[in-house]
């Protein structure tokens, strides 16, 4: 019941949709064009990916988007965060090279829709104030959304479209795990969407959306509840927006939780699960963090089989999530292995024993 008690909340979340290390590049990664000439390397060149420079300004802008302006980080904390963001930008650059190869683009209409979604439930004045506070412009925001959407389209085409779960796989899984479908007591099939007011370095949702302030977290929860009331899929919203690294890849699915475990949860959470009608979502808040809890079904004790409603679908979703996670990880690993990447910031930090970014080397290897 770790997820039910909110013990999995961590990290820093934010008002805007920001880039994330979503997943990676060609699993085979076979046919790559000849490497581009290395750009001139200066103190502001923090990495080079297949001849494309990622600069200090690129990372600083990403840092302003993700950071909480009300917090002042020590130099080593800020550099740690920037090193992680630089790694995200490296992955993004590899994905965008793949997008160019596949002729994948983001239309202006898609970008308009994403921009409107990012501003939803936020007044124009509040949105502009937040941009100004972070020294960003609306154009910066649109560019971030464009790059994020482009990365996601590559992942959808190169990973998501290649995943299939067969009936035989479902049957084999059930036969190998039959005991899991025999419930000694009543149980609840639950799902969740987690939103916290702090940044999460392990964000894995498909959009990169991350609330980093209490106000942003509240607005995000309100937006998600509105979309659920309008008929949006809970699973899709969880995969797009949830901030829990464990349940997000499964569409927020927590599986079947025994009644005895539900009774041990916090009173607010326990009451939601026990009192709402299955098929209903409710918000549970605790310590500034929020969980949109979806009670999928109440399951009486007893043995299930593949003809029991919901069993086949749950197994299919579980197997699909496993395959997607595996393929995405392999995709990223292959991409990073095959790309020509030089991370100058990391080198300088090692050479300076982590004290500063240090001067630039003379040239890339």
C-alpha cells in the first residue's frame, strides 16, 4: 500500500509542461547519416550531439522553466540539477534527429492546442507573471512545447506502435499467475494520478507535465478532474500527467488492493475507497500533495478466470506496460550508444572536482 499512503511522493513539480527524458531513439539504430562537422567548442558549449551543440543558455533556460523561483539552491545543488537537464537535452536532440529522418513534424495547430492546454485554468495575467518571473517569453514556452511534442511523436511511432499483446500471452500469464486471481477477501481495483507541489527528478509521464508550486498543483488537479468529468480516459490522463514514477507507466493502475490493506490507509483515503461508487474518481489531499483516486471496481472474494469481466483487460494492460518500458529503455540505450555525444559539462565538473563548470577544453574528441 505504499502508493496509497503517499509515501512515493518526491521531487519538484511545476506549472508548465517541460521536457523529460521520455524514452529514446532507434532500437536498431542502424542507419545513421555521416556525422556532422564538430562545432567550435567554447566555455558556453556544454555538450555536442552528432555535431549539434547544446549551450549553457539552452540548459539555463530549461532550468528556469523547471526551477522554483522561490527557492535558492546551493551551487552544487544547482549544478546537479543542470547536469540532469543537460542529459535530458541530449536525449531530446537525438530524438529530434530521428524525427528529421522520419519526416515527423509538429503542426501549428497541434502547437496551438498544446499551448492552450498548458494555460488551462490559469489566468492570462498569472501566466504572464510566471513567465516574467522565470525570465521566459511566450515564444520560449511554445518552443518547449514543440520540442516536447516532437519527441513524443517519435516515441509513439518508434515504440508505442510496435507493441502488441497476443491472446496466447494473456493466457500464459494467467496460467502462470493463477493464484493472484484467487482472492481470500474482498478487494478493490484502484488507480491513481499523483500531483505534488515539488519537482520530481524521476518524472516519467508522457507529456513531461510537472507542477512545482502548491498553486500549480491545485490548478493541475482541477484541470484533470474537469477532463475526467468530460469523459477523458483515466488511463490516458495518468500516463500523460501523473507524477508517480511507479504507477504512471501502467496508466496509474494499482491493481487489486485487499480490503484489509484499504482499512489500514489514512482515513481520508480509506473513506474514498470504501464509500464511492466504482467507476468514480475523487481527490485525496495530504501535505500539499494530491492523489486522484479512481475506484475501478469492487471485487468479491473468490477465484477468477479469463472469462471474468476485466481480468483479460487488466492482464493485457500489464503486459503492454511491461513491453513498453522494456522497449523504451532499450531504445534509449541503443540511441545513446550509437550517437556521437560529448558532455563537456560533466568532464569539466570531474576535472574541477565538482567545484564549477570550469573552462572549456580545446576541442571535442
